[in-house]
């Protein structure tokens, strides 16, 4: 276990393992810390590295050595079933300042070497707080998550920005005609980003608007969770 900027425990794992953990807890309704470790879903001392990380993200709640999924976990997995790994991008952007800064930097840089991106990230962190920094191991794990959600592509020691993962996922989830995304239906919270196409029975979706809407939705859920634990 290591820490990013002395605050959020960030386990050295890939996104698929976080998904397996969440799916297991949601399917069971709750699970003991011991059970999760015995089933290979978590590791580390005490609560476990993955449990601590997901608890900080507001996806699970721990009480009396039992783990239960939060409302946010159910919503995240529901969206994950629709757009895949990109669903984690707005959640991480809202809850983890290091990830948000990484996303902003790689978008601005377009492409960079690992060293250039790492140095730029630590420079930005230092501007926020003099003690802010991210070590090499944590940086590699953070970058691996960015690759998994579709934010960047890594080839050798170079990193390339791929565009907004959520916008790309929403656009790819339906049909793209003439560069415009169409879907059969959208949830209520996405209606402001869609335009019905009658009489075809489909809706035209603005992927960039959908991405912003999803990040706002997750931000509200995270803030409500912080207040309830305050």
C-alpha cells in the first residue's frame, strides 16, 4: 500500500479488479472483510487496500467489519453496463484530484513521455500544496487506470491523449451517422443532452453534454456522501 499526496490510499491494481469487487458486493448485498480477502477480491492489512480506496470514492460503506455497496455503486455499475470502463472517468475526476490533474495535463499536452507527464503532474500538485507530490509507483498505477478507462494510450514510454472517454463511449454506444450520435433511449438525467428524432423513435445525443452531465451527477453523489459522514 502507498499513498498519493499523503491522502488517498491508491492500490496498485487495474480497473477490472475494482469492477469484480463491486459486482461481488452488489450481488451479495454485503460481505465481510474477511470473506472478501478469502475470495481474492481484496488484499492488505486491516480493511484491505481496495476496500479503503472504494470507501474513499463513496462506493462502499464499512460497518462492523462488513462492506455494503452505496447508492453510488449501484448507479456506477448501471452506467458501466451501458458505456463500459469510461463510466469510472467522471467519478475519478470528481473524487481524486491527482486523476483530474492528470486528465487535464494530458489533454493539454496531447502526447508526452512518461517522464514529462510525471514531472508536469508533480509541478501542478506542488502549486496546490507544497507537500503535494506523487511517487513513481503511484504514478504508474494512476496511469494504468487512465489507460483502462480509455483516457490515454500508452506505447512504450509515450502517452497519447485519446479524448473524453465518456463522450467517446456514448457516441460509440449507439449509432453514429454523419458524425452525430443516435440512441434508442436515454435515462431521465440525460434528457437535457438529447433531442428526440420523430417519427424514427430514436434520440440524438450530444456526447460532450452527456459527459458533463455524468460528472455533475457523480459530484453531487460524492458530496452528499461526504456530508453524511461529516
